[in-house]
């Protein structure tokens, strides 16, 4: 008997399109974003997709709400999330096609509602299809239009950044943008574990590619999310990171806050330029 834990990725069913020519390789690979994707699907097909995707999301939400995994998360996270005014979700991925992204979407919507963290989540991922943008909007969520590569300032709002398995350069950019006393204490990050990032990469590489994460490990407290959901590849290696009230802010180095820049060969995130070129080419 196999003792392998179930993975959401393996449970995915795929739609096989058998119409002639549909599976032929395209002559030129082109990344399609929510802003340049051709509207080639018929209205009926789009509506069916909306309906299916919304039903699947509802099923994922109801499963999560009944799970011990979600109850434990809420119990542990709720006290830390008190006062959160804004939730920004980046790097969710194609939730109408990928069950990992769908459960991650279900998770943040359920957490927002359970913990009374406001009305809407703000989403951005350059790979969202136009249909996914419409689904989020029809669910009364907000879809941000601009690729700021994670450089969002919290200003005076305590903000939860939900970045499920997001490129670490996006996390690094969030930290850079808020690296000042009044802002950094408003940053809460639910993303890949800082501990794993620092343990699994050479320091020399991190100094170039994730310098603010390195600095943040000494400042942020990390609460690992217990990965006991039915599927093990959705919420793995995920922690909540925040600055606890006991931290002496005067001991933190607030100087040397150069904007990060990444070597092209090390780029993990989709840059502003890539998206702009796709839109206007
Ligand atoms: C490793 S995937 C994670 C997808 C999904 N959340 C998961 O756990 O499987 C990283 C995601 O980050 C997104 N991403 C890349 N650059 C981004 C940017 N500038 N802003 C927001 N999301 C970005 C990608 O499009 C992709 O969906």
C-alpha cells in the first residue's frame, strides 16, 4: 500500500481538445496576460467556464471551512491579524485551471471572512486570463491593473501580503518598499518560509537576490502553517511572518535601503517591462 501523501496537482483533470489543429504546436511561443489574451472563446464557452470555475471555488471553500487544517490556521493566525485593513494577493496563478491556485484562492477568501479582515482582497498576477479577472470581479474582489513587481507601500494600513509560493524577489521587493519604521511594522507576509529560503540558498546568492529577506529574518517572527490539509502541495513551506510587539525597532538598521535590482539570468518574477512589451507589441 502506498503511503504517499495526496497532491492536488495529481488530482487535476485535464480537458483534452480534440478539434483538428487545436493541438498543433504554435509557431511562436508568447506569454499571454489578462490584458493581451485574444478573445477567441465564444460567449457560451466563457459562461460555462465561469460557472464551472465558480462552482469549483465554492466546493474548495466549503471543504476548507470544514477542515481541521483551516480551523487551526484561524485559531493561530487570527490574533496576529487583528487590525489588518488591506489584503494584497500576488502570484496566485491560473486558478481556473490549477487546483493548487484554486485552493489558495479559497483559503484567502475564507480567512478574510472568518477573521473579519474587510470586504475585498486585491489581486495581481500577470498570467491571469481575462476570464479569471472577470470571475474575481464578479466575486466582488479587486483586480489590480499594474505590475509594480510587489513594490506596494503599506503607508498607515496594516497589510497582509498573501504570496503563495511567489517568487522570493517579489517578497524582497515588498520588504524594500516598506523598509522604514512606520511602514515595516504594518507588513504581514504569508509566503514561503524565510527560514527555508535562508537555509536552502547560499548566502552570497541571497545577498544579491533577496537581501531584504536576509535582513528581515532577524526582525520578523515566523509562524509556520501546519501543512495537514488533505493535499500536501498547496500550503507546504508556508509561514506567517510579522514583527511582534516586543521587537526593539531602534536596533534595526534602517539605512542602506537601495532599491533591489536583479540579474536577468536570476530573474524569477515577471517584470513590468515584460508585461508592457506584451501589451503594446
Ligand atoms: C511558482 S508560481 C506560484 C503559483 C501558485 N500560487 C502555486 O502555488 O502553484 C509563481 C507565480 O508568481 C506570479 N508572478 C510572477 N511575477 C509576478 C509579478 N510581477 N506580480 C505578481 N505575480 C507574479 C507568476 O505569474 C506565477 O503565477
